[in-house]
């Protein structure tokens, strides 16, 4: 599976493939052209309530992951869409705007996609 994660503020590269923004809010100071965003999947992002609760507080990260994975259960069609894009485009880069490059929603989405059974998206 060729799914990677990258901060939207980093320079786009050809090897990024199809670039999917998975934030609920559009990143400050980034135009769609500048960010080379092919698709904005705001509905796959954490709910506003969960995002505010987490507040990027380090000690809440484990529980945030659990809660967000529960939310993603209800977004199977969007997860399948990303997997279909990856199958056709050969590489998908999930983009995020958070400063924390290790603890953010894009990593959770990537992990869920990697754990998804092979034929669940058919």
C-alpha cells in the first residue's frame, strides 16, 4: 500500500502522487494551488467536538486515537474512496496542517487504511 503522510506546508513533490487533505479546516495561508491539493476530504476529519477536546495536548493523544478510530467506522465510503484512488494512482499522500508531525489525524487515517481488510472496500 502506497499511502504516506505529509504536512501541507511542506513543498509538494511529484512522488507525493495524489494529495488528499484530511483536515476539517482549510490550513491558514495555503491556497489550493500552492498546496497542490487534489482532494479535500473534510468529512473524514475528526468532528469539531473531538478536535477541540484534543487540542493537541500530548497526554490526550492515546484517547484521541481511540475516539477518532470510532468516528472513522462511520466513514467507510470515504476510506474506500482513498483506497480506490491509491489503487488507480499508485500513491496517495494524506495532508494535514497541524504543527505536530507525529500526532495528528492524517496518521490515524493512514493507520486505519493500512489495517483495513483487503476486500472491505469492494
